[in-house]
C-alpha cells in the first residue's frame, strides 16, 4: 500500500483507483456497444398535478437493461461514464428524440396534452448547436415546444454564467420549458432564480424524504415554494413516497409531484395503464371526500 512504500515513494495510483479506472474503461466500451446496438431504453415516470390529481407529464429516464454481463446498470453509474467518455452527446440526443416521439404519440392516443421532461448534461448544454438539436427533435416528432421540458442542474448555471443564460434564452425562444432539477443540493445562491429564465424547479428528493420527521427539511421546502411562487416559478417535488408527504406538499401549494407513491418509471407501453390507475385512484378519493363532506 501507499503508506508502507514510504514517503519518498510517490504513488500515482492505489490498487483501488486502478480497479475503478479499469471498471470505467470496461463500462465505457460496453456502453458504446450498447448505444450502437440500440440496447438502451427510455422509461417514463409520471408527474402528477397536486391541484387535481391528474397525470400531466412524464420524466424520461435512460435505462440499460442488459448492462454489464447481462446485469442492468443504473443511470447513476452509466451517465457519469457517458459524460467522461463523451458518449453523452450521442446518448442524450437519442433520449431527447425518443422522448419527443413517444410524447407526441401519447398525446395522440390520449387526445389531450402531455409533457415530457428530458435531463441534459453539461457537455450537451455547452454545445453551441444544441438548440438546433432540440429544434430538430421537435420538428421530426411533431411535438409542440410547450410539451417539452429541459431539466438542467444548478451547477450548470454556475459554470459559464453568460453562456448558460444565452442557452436558456435560446430554449425559451423555441418555446421549451426550463426546469432546474435536484433543486437545493447545489452550492449556488438563490439569486440565480431571478437572473436566469427559469420556469420551474424540482425540489430534490433528499428534502422530501424526511419531511415528516425533520422540521428543518419541512422549513426549507416551505421557503422554496414561497420564494418560487413569488417569482412566478412552478414547483415540483420529487421522491414523493407517502400520502403524508403528498398532503403536506399539497397544503403548501406545491404544484406537482413525482415519486413511488404514484409510480416508478415504466416503459412507454405500460405508461397508459399506469396513468389510468393513478387517475382512477384519484376519482375514488374524490368520491370518498364527497361522501364524507
Ligand atoms: P433525476 O433526474 O433526479 O431523476 C429522478 C430519479 O429519482 C430517478 O432515478 C427516479 O427513478 C428516482 N425516483 C423517482 N421517484 C422516487 C422515489 O419516490 N423514491 C426514490 N428513492 N427514488 C425515486 P434514475 O432513473 O435512477 O436516474 C438517476 C439520475 O440519472 C437522474 O436523476 C438523472 O440525473 C440521471 N439520468 C437518467 N436518465 C438520464 C438521461 O437520459 N440523461 C441525463 N443526462 N441524465 C439522466
Ligand atoms: Mg431529472
Ligand atoms: Mg432530480
Ligand atoms: Mg439528477
């Protein structure tokens, strides 16, 4: 180990680091192969209006079912590898185009409007031609721009402030909705909410998780909602798992919720029946309320 080798013997890699680097190399190679052979999938998690309980949108989440040696790999592991290897550009564009196409088809089937939220990485966001990629995805799918939401993170706003603002304005000009994901986890100041054109924020699930037991988390959530609404920014809560959490958020006028309370992410084929179940549950709930009123 590095210590027994003595101070003078400088080691660049510890065995652990070497193993990690090796794993990344293996995963990068497998990921490239998977992308080229269309082995990735896009799953969708419903987003629910807390105002009326209907499903008004869905978040597109990348899946790699056969992963490494046939074992699924989660996006928390393969997205960072995609970012480091540059594969994220190809992967991200494919997710975007698939999401736009699936959402347009879903709108046709339902006969009403749906929205789809797509996560983007820094590397994509920094491409000058990225607004063109978005415009093409909309055009080829026929999806209305207002049905598309782009999810960025706080850290993306903090790097290259000027360029980020320009990028967000370009998206706005296309008519696309700008969402800040994992809100509250970055080190950034809240003042950026007034400096950038932001339509919506998604409260990170770490604040929602302990809502019932942690008064500080509840206070942070109250403050976020109040502040966002005063700036005319809509609020979504992610990671909503219990009825208690839902009721708390609804009482604070949080606009939307997403989480295991409603559904995990599912394939586009399963989505319609999952939506029907969520909305049937809501109707039962409303009837119960009417009976007890
Ligand atoms: P995210 O954008 O914050 O997505 C929400 C994550 O929370 C998803 O994990 C979702 O499955 C999970 N989740 C939703 N509801 C609950 C809940 O009630 N409880 C718990 N414990 N978890 C819940 P997932 O699908 O594993 O994705 C993880 C992250 O990977 C995403 O976080 C996003 O940052 C990234 N990611 C996924 N797909 C893409 C993609 O196509 N492009 C990019 N750039 N990133 C992606
Ligand atoms: Mg997201
Ligand atoms: Mg998130
Ligand atoms: Mg995230």
